[in-house]
C-alpha cells in the first residue's frame, strides 16, 4: 500500500494560509509547551526550537521544550551544547501552566512518543506517515503532516518564511542541521520545500558551530558497537541485515543503518537493536525505494508501531521479556518477513568476509 499524506489542512489555499492559521491559533493562547518523541534527534530538536521561535516572534507567546527521554547520540549532544538548546524533563514541568501543547516530528499514538495522560494536543507538525495513528489527530486543532517533505525542520522553516520571521543564528542552525540529517545532505526524500527552506536559512547560519555539531569526538563504546555490528552482518543479493543485539540507544540502530546503505550493491538495509524491552528497527533503501512498505511487511504480526517516508522508516516492537531466546526468535521472524517482502524467501545469506573473498 502506498502511503498517503495525513495532513489535515488547517486552512485552504497556500503555504501562507497555513502559517497564518498557525499564528492565529497561537495568538489566542498564553503559553506553549513543545513536545517531541522520547529521545529527540536533530530534526525533532530543530523543528521544536523553530516552532518556539515562530511562537515568540510571530505570535508573541513564550514556550518551553520538554522531553521524556535523553539526548543520546554524540552529534545530538553536540547540537544541544553548541546551540544552547534549553529543555526540561516533562516530569519537572507543571502542565497546568500551559494552555497550548504541540507535538513536533511525531504524532499522538506513535510508539516512541509519550504524551502525559489527560494532556490534550493542539498542534501536530510532522513529516512521517502511519495510518494506524491517524485517528488520534481528529481532535487536534492544527495538523500539518506532510509525508512528501524530507524533514519536519523544513516544514517549520517554511512557516517562519511565510510569516516573515528572521530566525536567530542558533535557530537557523538547528533547523538546517535537522534538514541536513533527515535528507542526508539534501540527497534523499528532497522536496521543493526542503530546498526553499535551506536557501531561506543559509544567510542566518552559524557555519562554525554547524561544523562542530557535525563532527564531534566519539567515545570508544561507539567503535566497539560498530565493530560488533559489522561482525553480525547477513548479506543477501542487494539486502543487508544487521542486529546490534542489546544496544544503549535507538539512535545507534539508525546510525548503523545509514552507514550500511553505503555498502556497494545495497538496495535495502534492515538494522535492529534491543533497548530495554523494546526492539528498535531502522530500514533504509536506495533512492526511489519504499522503506515504509518494507518495514510494515517485516513487522507484520508483531506488537509495535512504525512510521516512515520514502527511503527511510523506523519502528519499535514491545517485548514481554528481553531474554536472548526471545530476541533470537523475534529476529528470525523479522528476517523471514523481510525476505518474503523482497522476493528472496528461501535464499541463504553470506557473512561480510565471505562476500569479499
């Protein structure tokens, strides 16, 4: 099934109308709480601080950003540090202080997102698609979900552009880095809006800090995880499968998937890793591939959720127990499903060394 946009148009007509509708909603509120998925990545962080900038400069209201998880990946930590991004733990925020709540780069009902019980969401800005979550958007006042856009940061930058807001260097750099990561340097899932957003942000960037964010120092544990991952590759014709086993973060699963797509001849990559009792999955395909179809097929019959667009998709499966036997059985089921989806059922894999001989 081909994914379709879940956008509920906030106002008919142009991009300018969307920005005006968002501004009008915010002008009628007093204080905004911005939430994203549990362990935010650069696109969610960029989109979040971009929305805060929009709220302050276009609508005149203050806001706070709150998260439920942690900033785990080295580049993401560098982004927060270099750009002085301020955030709180959701548990430390007095929710009654806010009369407007926004979800950025995610949607209600997504498995990697926690919305406090009883908290109503007023704004959703996202570029992922997941039909199973669409029913959770019915009561949201402003929904802008466009799966044809490469990055949520592009969507938010577009609202700033249409509202005539000049972003600060910090916000522009955050949005630009969000676009950079989710579109692989404007090389995948790129729309006209992604290109316009980048051009709009370029004059305001702090390029020195952007370089510092992109190339942070990495701990020894990163290279150990990478070594272990490479030792577990299963290579088929055009398909790369990789299990990280137990891993400290879902971000590492996505990072290894991005790296393995560079393997010569790879048409699709499926990478998984266990974080706590959640098995996280990242799928990457070559340009023009359908990662969303592939991840849905691979997770068929499993208790989890997934989302994606174009050549990028991700998901998580909840396990009752996280012992080694349960993990092995899950990974065998996923492998069977993905081989079936790619028309490779019954074929045998090769290891990395054997493929190079």
